[in-house]
C-alpha cells in the first residue's frame, strides 16, 4: 500500500504518539484486569435495563397491533388501506365466482336432461332389501318391536297400491317395453296385490307377527338398462339347515316388461318390479340368526363383484325371537 | 435478538467462561530466567530430568488442546429430526393420531385416513431428517480430514541431551529449542535467541514477523519479546526457551476453550422458517377454530367438530415443504462446494446472502480483486485512464512521445500475459496469468496501444530482475525496436519514491529534462493526489544504456548487478484501483490486529474508509481544533483502538456502530473481536466474520456466519466456522453471497408454489363440512400432490436464475424482508390458490354431473352418501346407486381434482419462476423445471391409469375430457399473474407492489 511520503511522515509521528499512549493504556489494562468483573456486572445491569425497555415496548405495540391511534391503523392497516384491499378481494372473488358460474353453466348446457352422459359405473345395478336394515331382529310377540319394519314396508308399497297401479298400462309379459321415441312414456303396472301374503293387504304385519317375515327385494333403477335373459331372484340361507322360502310373485321373476327405465323426468310414475321373499321359519329356527343371500340370476348382470357386496346381490341377517 | 442473547450468555456463562474472557495471566516474562528455572525445577543447561518430565506429564496432562466437546451423533440426529420445520410436521402427525384415536373410540369402522396421514407425516419427517443428517455428516467428514494431519515434533533438552519427542509429551519446565520453520510446541519463555523471528499472525493478527529475545520488553505478555506462543511459527533464526504453559493453559488453548464454550444463535434462515411456521400455524389455527365454531353451529357433535378441527389444522401443514427446503439448501451447498466453499451447516448456506455486516481483516474480501489502471501522470499532468473497450473515452493525446514511452515501459517491464485462446473475448474480460497490478497494466496497454505481445517480440528481453520487497522495483533490459540501434533499453517500475531516487532526468513532452526541484514538487503533488484517491501508484522510468559500455551481447548479471540502475530517466506514474465490490454490504467493519495507523491506511486503500470520509481525528487536523471539539456525528469513519474498546460501555459501543458507516478496529484481541460481533448483532445486523487465526475463532463462532480458511486456517478456526473456503480464495465469499441471495429468492418461489396448492387441498374439506357435499379430495390424493407431483417442480425452482442483478441489491433487512410474509400468503392463499380450488371443484362437479349427480342434488347429500347401508341412493336422473358404485365416482372425483391441481400447478410453477419479471423476459431455460412439468404430468397419468391403482391408492382412470376441466383456470392463473406483474413493473412502489410483491 503506497501512500505519499508526507502522509508517511505524519503517520510516523502519530505512531510514536500512539505507542506512548499504548504504553499508558497497557498499564491501565493491567489495572483493569481485576475490575473487569465489575464492568461485566455493570454491563449486565445495563443489559437488564435494556431488556426491561424491550419488555415495555411490546406491550405498546401489542395494543398498537389492534388499533394504533397515531397512524389510525386498525390491525396494521388504515381504513382506506382496508377499504382498498377488501374492495380488491370483493371484485376479485366476484369475478372468480362469475367465471365459475359461467364454466358450470356451459358444462350443464352440454348435459342431456334425460340420460346422464356416463353410466358405466351403474352398468350392473345393485340389489336392496326392505325393510331397510342389514340385520332384522325382532320379537314376534311384541308388535312395537317390529313396527318400524312393517312401517318401512308400507311406505315402500304406497306407490304400488292397486288404486294407483290401475291407472298404468298393462304390458307384454317377457318383452322389453321400448318406447325410445315416444314423447310420453307409458308405465307398466305392478300391483301390490301381486305380492299376496307379502302385500301387507291381508296381513298388515307382513308375516312378522307369525315369525315368518316378508323381505322385499328390489333392483336399483338404471336408465336404459335391459337385462338379458330371464332375470330372477334366488335367495339362499347360509346356515347348515336349508331354510324354506316363498317368493312372490312366483318364481321371483323380475319381468322384462319393466325395462328399460327412462329417467325420472320422462318416466315420473315408473315403478320398479319387486320380489318379496317370505322366510318360512320353523320353530327351531327361532332365536337363531339366519344369514340369507339373495342374488340376481338368469341374466348377464354381474352379481359377484369382490368389492361391491350389493351389486346384483344382497346379504341380510334375520333373527326372530319369541 | 442479539440484545437479549448476549446478556443471557454472560449471566449463564460459568466462572470459567468469565475467566477465559480476561486477558492472559502469564507472569513468567517478568521473572528472571533463574526464577523461571526455580519455578519449574529445571535447569537452564540440562533441562528437566526424565523423571521430573514424566511426573509433570502425569500432573498436567499431555500438551494438546482438548478437542471441543463433540455432540454425540444421536444428538445431532435428533436435532435434525426435531428442529425447525419438523416440529410442525410432528405436531401434525400427533394431531392425526389423536384424531384417529378419537374416531377409533367412537366409531365402529373408523376411516383410516387420519392414521395413514399420521404415519406418512412421521415418515416424511424421519426420512428428511435422515437425509439432512447424512448431508451434514458428509461435510463433517471433510472437516475431520483437516485434523491432525502431521503429528508435531519438538526438540527438547532433557538431562542435557537433545531429544526429539512428540509435541504432546512436552511439559512445563522443559527446555526446548526451536529454529526457523518450526512450530512452537508450547508457550515458552525465551532464554536465548539468535535472530529469532516468530509469526504471531494466527494469534494476534499482526502480519509482520516479530523478533524474540530473552529480555522482557513489555508488561503485556502478548507484546513482550521474550515469550513465544504455542502453535505460532518460528520464521527464522533459532531460540531456546523454557516451557511455561502447555495444552489448554496456553494462550492459544484459552482462546480455543473460549470458542468452544460460546453458544451460537439461530441462523437467519432458521429464524425465517420459524417465522414461517408461526404464520402457517396462525392460518391453520384460525381456519380450524373458525370452522370448528361453524361446525358446532351447524349442529355437528363435539367430537365430530374436534375431528374437523384437527383435520383442518393438519391439512394446512405443507407436508412436502420440509423436504423441498432441505433439498434446495443441499443443492446450493453442493453448488458452493464445487466452488470450494464448504458449508458445515446446511442452513448457513443462505446466511452470507443476508449478511449486512462483514467483519474482516482480509481486504481481498471487500474488493473485486480486479485491479484496473485508473490514472496516469506524465507530461506534468494527471490523465484519466481510458478503460472502455473501444477506446472511445480517450482523454489525452495518444501520440505523445512521453505516453508512448510510458506505455512501452509498462508493457515491457511486466511479466503478466494473457492466457491462451482468448482472442475472441473482449480484452477486459480475458484471464491473465500474473499478479493483480501487472495484469491491470497489461490490459491498459493492450487496450490503448494494441498487442503487448508484439511489443515484447519487437523488444526482446535480455535480462530481468523481478520485484522483491527489499529493492521495491522491477527492471528488465531489452533490445530496441530499431535493428540498427544496438543500445539496450533498461525499463524499471516500482514504488514511485524509489524510482524517483534513481532518476536524474525526466521526460517531458518527449524531451529529457534534468530533474529539478520544480519538477520534483510536481511529482510529489501528483503522487499525493493519486495516493489520496486510495489508488496504488507505481512509478516508471527507463534509460537507453550507452553502447560503448554495454555493447551488443553484454552479459547482464542480475544476481550481482553489473549495470547501471540509477541516473535513469523518469517517465511517469500510473495508478491502479481495485474497485470495491458493489455487493459488499455497505457496513464493512475492519477488525485487525494491526496498528491503527496501518489499519487506517489499508482501510483507505481498499475503500473501507472511502474517499472524502474523515475520522474525528482527520476533521480535527483539518480544522486545526482539538479532537474533543469535533462533533463525532460529523465523522462517518472511525478508527477504534482495541484497548479503547475495554473502556466503552455498551451504549457507547452501539453509538459507534450506529453512527459510523466505516469503522476500523485496530489492535483487537480475540475477546474484543467477540465484543464487536456481539455489538453488531445487538443492533440487528447479520454479521459475517472472516478469519484464519486462532484469535479469530471466538468471533467466528459467535458470528451469524464464520468463514474460515481451508489451507491457511488453524484447526480451531475451522472448527468454529460455519463455512470454509477450501482454496483460501476470498472471491468465493462473493459466490457465497450470490448463492445465498439466490437461494433466498428461490426458496420464496418454492414456498409460494408449494403453499398455493394448500388452498385447493383444504377447501374441499371445508365444503364437505359446510355444505355437506361428497368429499371432493381425499387424504391420499392430497399426499400424492404434496409428496408426489409438487416435489420436483418446487425443487426445480431452486435452479431458477436470478431475475435481476442480485449483487447490486442491498442486503435484506431481516426485520422487514421475510422469507414468507403476509403478501406471499395473500397471493398464494387468497388469489392463486382460490383460482386453483375453483379449477378442482369444476372438475369435481363435471364428473359428478356427467355421472348423474347434478350440483343441486349434491348439497346436503353427505350423510346418505357416506352411509354404507344406503345402497339405493338416487341421483338427479332417478337412477339408484350402491355405496360402492358412488364411492368409485367419488374417488374418480378425487383423482380428477388431483389431476386438476396438477394442471393448475403447471401455471403456478411458471408464474412462480419470477416475482417481478414477466415469464417472457425470464424465459424457460430452466431445464429442471421443464423436466418437472413433464414429470408431474406423467406421475399424475400413472397414478390415474396404472392398473391396480384403484385398489392401492383408490385412484381411478379419468376420461380424457376430464383432464381439460382445469385448463381455463390454469390459463386464468397465468394471465392474471402476468397482468399483476405488469402492473408491478409499471408502477414501482404502487399499490400492487405494496400488496402483492412477496
């Protein structure tokens, strides 16, 4: 590092002075060595004060956080700032909502009113039982015990009352009722009385009081579904002893005339065919839990899916006690 | 932060610690040799007896520094496992398990989601913890390789015989001998010396070797001549001395112990991550509690509401971010390691970038290390050098004979040359082999006079005396250009006053004139003026040797100089500067062991004390008033003597640091360096300390980032530092600053990107609770996003190049410029995230509607939908669905929502590339990012279409059209953000910037 000679001169002088000073200071240093503890304490005290100051500050700023009277800031923003940001978000979200509605509207426009675009997930309809319960357990001598079940069945069969069904058309047995092009779709008749003992007409307890309960099995509605073959329901008890069962209508057939279904708009009064199965429990079957599996058979529709235990089949348990 | 730490440390410090902070308690230097001998029961001639030595060795232990207590490996591992960000994930995992426990206790068939989520969160933390642990273990392995490379030997005299023993076996009282080149094995009291000089630089920072002699010259043991210190080097001569301290009791040992006892604070990035966690936790708890209350109002049971609360809080945890941040930091650390910057602590990668104060005694750190010629003086005038490539800025007559002579001298008397194969590069950018000032001259001459190599070819070099520090000049003898002229040309350059002394004439307007007083005066003025600019000045002279004395073929002997080196003709001066680095934090504090005068001169030289800034003393001298009358506020620069530091109170210290921008601390002891660092930290600065000596190590440890030298640095300093420059090249620090700033920017981008997808991940759950729709996005798919598709794009943002010249920026203000601030949250959560959520919901509604469930049917359907026993749920068309059938549709929706998030994240990663510039300005050159885009898409397609995924992850193949649902939203994100950035650039400081620039 070069510096001018004059500077160097000056520096030399200063250096000499500096050295003298240093000597003096060095002595001081030595004296200082012991009092340093003192000094440390001083520093500590100062530091404590500092900390106290700091502690006081946040209190102020904590209140300031909510409302700062000096700047008129509320939660860190002035009124106009709040106004602007809120206005921005209002407009922004308004726009987003508009855009979302627009895309939704466009999407809905592309949909058909009567048939969903994709039906691949319901290609194989499910089976369900009424009364709605996985385990039907009741005391046959206590009506309050099974009242909810028979109420459930009565509700289901409301739409199948003969008085209502009489208004519907009689259709060709064993043939699909195809009416793709007709503007008004006719509905095929399914009278409640066809279920006989299980119609709830003669025996309003659906056999529950006798300990021979009726279970109604229905197949899920699927638009346009035309089961091939001759679909019928077959129930088997999963116990050791074979269980006697009586099907209504006989042979437990789901007649082809009830297919296809045209959707709830075009086919508002449509009723799906039902099959009732009466479990003719004997004395020794009482108080024993019976597991019954009903399957849809005689068609191309699947009833053996690993995952979906209700596709084309249904399992339920019945336990009748005395 | 610093304020409350330092007092705590002092309070908490044990008695030992305070003791260590005191100055050295050595008294032996004031005793006579006989007293010392008596004290150690030793003999000045015979040395210790072997028996005594063995006894002392048992009493005092080996003469070696106790290695700093190494943290056990499992503690290090746990620190990785439970530190910083991991806490957030652990909390999330525990909450998940808690929620699962509640569900398991109350429900028959609890959904496994919370359990899986908890397990995955745990796995993520553990895996990332292991990753960073191994990463750091790798660096520490390199560290270990530094240790104990060569076992030290010492020559001791015991029972009158000289024996060479391991330095560890040296004991107090041993008589030892050292010679030039030896490392001093312990603190010794010199009893006899022959021209002995020691290099104390690693201890005191003084660079000049100091002589040692048996006499006590100073009360201070560090200053006195008769003590030589452990681990310093004997440069020349020989000495014999009695060992007075060994091992940890040596001066060096005390410093090392002080260092290892210091606690260090959190790294800035750790603080930022903590701040980030606070924000995230705040948002999570706010959302959770809000929806908890809503759920209660909506009539959910307490337990359900608690599970929702936990679910929402956990959904806010960005699972992938921990891994992303770790990988980003690792990548940067690797990049720096390639440039010979070894980072010991991953988090320290960023610290250099936010450093606001550098404490350094190495001036190379602070300048660009790119010397350029700034001025020249010839023809009695100062000319500004033209540094433009096309020589458009010429300020003087280039045809002047004096200039040509000066250029010839500068070009010939110069050993620097351009490295080969750079002809296509602009001259100023070419690499030069040679020292800094010669390179500067070479470039200057090449620029103004054309090829220097051609000039050298025309004037063949005959002899040369390279520069050395004793004669302070460099000369060479050349043949002349004129083939008929058989005279030799002698050219010389060097320190101006030395050159002037050798000159009797001076070249003015091309004519040689005798050097008279007037011209000498002019020379002095020019010299002073250029020197005053802080420039390095060189003088040039030449002479044509008379042919009669030096005929052609004369054998010039450079060893025993047999030719004239005086009576030369002075040509001119050239001055060079090493421009300070633009990016160097404006607060540079020079901390050195040198004398104040030297320190100040150097500081001025490299621009630490810049031109025009005066110290109090300068002002006093200029105004001719006593120092006490000067208002200290007027002086921006200040030079503080180390010993004055002791007398300063904390307030005074703060005052100095606050009110002066240019500070030089001279003659500082290790303890004082520590005080300086603490002072700066107290004022909120992020302090970097560079150093290589043991004396620097306490400061290195205390600093936010300590940078040590890999080659010249002492072991202790390397242990204390966070970063090690493996090649000792200070230019690497600049790399560190650059990489640190870049990673900070890019981490912001990564976090913005990752956080954005949190909104489309949380909102489905919220709507699930509030409007009772089937769940649009499940836990598994959320994890697929966070830990799958989002990872590579988020990491790829770490490869993003800087948007603008980050080195021209001010270092960030840790109080204001946060890694994650409310604006980032506002953008990510409030704006982009919302658009993304809409995109996802749109896909969800499309799929359900196309399968028969119109939006109007969905609201309120949740209870029936999720009821396993309802197997005839009616859709909008009157069809009936079994539980499993509709669940397949629901999971298809999850998949579509997931794919939609991937689609909108395409746009998000592109907009996150830049914070201010348009993507069109920035370009798409980030290959990793492009790879990331393809990778996430491929992964999404794989997850959706791979056979078996329906069983494994419950993800189902999508119809091709469903991929396009989110496209309009993706496009909207891009357009929206481009417009936002456009407004940002158009109105600097405007509303958009204040509200949205993160």
